[in-house]
């Protein structure tokens, strides 16, 4: 379980109109950090639309979406 006390690293992904590559990027990232409980992934979605992109965090325990 990830808590503020266990977080050692933050991976920040900032994007704008890049949905075409995000699926692969987050799938790969999920595999790389699967056994870690000290990493959070902050996804900054700068798209002006209202599309829900939380599905990109599937399989990533410490996923945070910022819109």
C-alpha cells in the first residue's frame, strides 16, 4: 500500500494532445514499477477537453490524475 510515508520517488507525466502514445507509455510504466510501493505517478492532463483519462492509471497503485 502506498502512503505519503512510503513514497520515495514521484514520476510526473505532463501531456497535451498525446493520447495516442499514453496507453503504451503507462502500460510499460506499470510493468516497470509493479513491485514497488515507494513510487507515485502524477499524470498532469493539460488537455482542454472533459475526457476522463483515469483509465491510463490502471494497474498503477500510486496513480494521481491532475486536470
